[in-house]
């Protein structure tokens, strides 16, 4: 263990006994193992009157422990799609609004979010743990690899289905802008998509005519860039498949063995992470 004292205020009194008083010591104590201990402020009085005495009227301590690294802003890990997924699969879009009500009954409303955060709930009626299937291991192992709700990954809602865009509007050219976000319209509501792999972007159209793949590029997670800005008034549309960026909605999974080597997972919640 090492001790670092970046600031020491000392008074030395020459009264024959050589008394030394340190009314204020700002110290940091660093340990090579775990846990680490840091004392950003330590008020100490030390008196040498034959037998050393130390009086610490105030000690402020911080205990530091290791935490997992920050999750990647854009992760390409894909949630395992197992054929044993059951019914029902639910999706819950959520927004946030602030509403203040006056005594007279009138309201003032303010929308806090532009785009919704969705929660998907999956049900697995059968997860086999036998080595020939290893479905239980696939789900539980993936959950542990993500450190519960900490990690971020990709989920494709092929059950709704809400993952395919064909001729979807992306924007309108103005003769100057070269960068656009891939988006999809859902029931008349347009929003940026979570993640598109280059191989899943199959066509870009300007004014209804397909353009060469060499005239544009795709940058993760959903940024489309043209080599030359589309002309003013030209509609930009696209064909592609996309994924939602999600994380686990809880830090635990409840897996029930109802027969030998047969398990069920009644609720697996995935919470959408809005793209950067």
C-alpha cells in the first residue's frame, strides 16, 4: 500500500519536546489490490510527547471498486433468434410528457421526448438444455455476456414484422446536403432506424430511379452519405432491413425447469436504446 499526501499543513513548536502538529493533511491512500481506498481529506494532529499520538478528527474516505468498461456506443452483437420463441410477443412504445394543471382546470403540456423508447417482451415456452440443442445456454449465456442490462446489442423485430423498409422516404435533396439518416415510416410516423448493415442496404433511389452503389456510402449505425448532393426537390427513398438497438430491461432472468432439461422463460424484456 502506498500513501500520497499532496497537501500537508504543519506547525512545529520548539518547546523542548519537539512537538509537531499537522492540523491539515490532504492524503490519498492507494492500494495495489481491491478495494482501492482514497482519502481526499484527512485532518490530522500529531503530537510527539514521548509516545507518538495521532488524532484524526475528520477523515473523508472513498472506496473505489472495478466496474465493467463502458458499453460500445454502437454494438453489432445480435440477440440470438431461437425457433422456440412462444406467444405472445409484446411491444410497448413509451413517450414522456410533462403536464401541469392549474386550479381552474386548464393544462400546460410539454413533450419531453421526440422519439419513443420501445420495450419488447419475449416469451420462451421451451428452452432445452441438452447439448444437442443448448437453447437454455444460448439465452442465459448471452444475458451474462451483456452483464445484464448493462450491455447493448441488436434486435430484429421479425414478428410484427417491423424490420423491412421498401421504397421508404429518407429525405428531399436541396442541392447542398450530402448526409441523411436512414429512417422508416410506421403508421405515418417517421423516425431514424437503429442499425443497418451495409449488406442490408439494397437500393437507393433519387426521384424513383435507382442509383449506383458507388455514388453513396453507409456509416454505422444509420448515416447515408452521397458523393454528390442530390438536386433540390428530388425525393430520396431506400430499400433496406434494420435492427433496433436494445439492452436487457432487467438484471435478472427467471428460468423455470418444468421437466427434466426443459425450461421456460416467461418474460424476457428488451428495452430500446435510441441511436446516437
